[in-house]
């Protein structure tokens, strides 16, 4: 998950947004609700101070991590298909994008912008491939205000080879991306772009975990967990049904 802080929104009580129950219960309850709003504002001030201090600490330690990331990437360059394998094995990403075109990835880097509050860039380096001419594709996520409460994303254009464009228009808002590059070029709603966050906070932080992963074993484990969850749910439903039957019999 992203380390970008989200602050609670404060709303003001008016005659329009006052809950119906409060209106019915008269002035005393309205005054109590207003007191609660004031308390919540004070709590949120503390929350904001906490977020600011956490981000300052993150900036400090990001500076310490940076030379280690560089050292790590120097070693990674000597391992064939490291980043391609790591990305393809990350089901949190490929379940939304598919794997087409990812096998030609040679390197991946994440850069923090001016500081943690500002945002980040993802640089993906490619070898020769049948789809496009670019050697590097970059996508930037810039937080729209100092607290990082909304995001603007931009990307470098892809120079497609003739007849090889991998971008397929989505049928509706619920359809998954048809390719990784469909995601890369989509900047319509970056606040809900979880793939960029997975790359920055998960894949980039520990790619070795995914490079060493056995995808088939991982999928089998996920399927078994899903089956176990479904069986547990069915058992709970049966227990509830029996309890309801017992209650009816007692009556």
C-alpha cells in the first residue's frame, strides 16, 4: 500500500446537512453534535502534525535507501530477465494488466521527486521488442497539494511499431486493463491507480521476493485459501440457519 497520508475531511453542520435525527431531537443534540465536530477538528490537527512528521522521517530514510537501491540495481543488471520475471510474477499487477510485452523489460527504477510529498516517477527500460521503439518509458505521479491528497499522472508517449499497438479501449469502467501499456497510458483517474502504488511500495522495495516466487505454487495457495474461505462461509451460513430454526421451534 501507498505511504501517502490521507487526512480526514472536516464538514460543517448546517441546516441542510444536519442529520434528521438531530433535527428532531432539538437544540441540545444540535449543540452536542457541534461540540463533536469541534473535537474532531482538534483531533485532525494532531493527525496532520503526525503525517507531517512521518513524511519528514520518510524523506530522511529515503535518502539513506537511495545508494542501496543503486548498489542493488548494479547487481541486478548481471541477472538475466530479473525485472521482467519479478514484474510478471507480481500477481497484484498482472491480474489487472496481463503479461504481453513485459518479457523485454531490462531494468526498472523508482525516483522520488523533490520529496515524498511531491510524488514519484517510474522508469521502465526495455530491450528490442516487436511492439514499440522506446528504450525507456516513464510515468510520473505528482501529488496535487502539500499533503498528497490528490494526484496528477503523466507519461512519455509510446512510439508503436506499425500494426503493433497493444492498447485496447476498455468496454466500460469496470473492465480490467487489456495490457500493461493500457495502464501506462491511462491518466484519467490516478487517485485510484493502485498499480503505480504496487510498483513503488511493493515491487521496487523488494523485487527479490517476486523473482524467487513460483507463480504456480502461489496461485495454488491462493485457490486453496479461497476454497477454505468459501467453505468457512458456507459453514457460518449453516450455523445461522440452524440457530434461526431453533429460535422458531422455541417460539
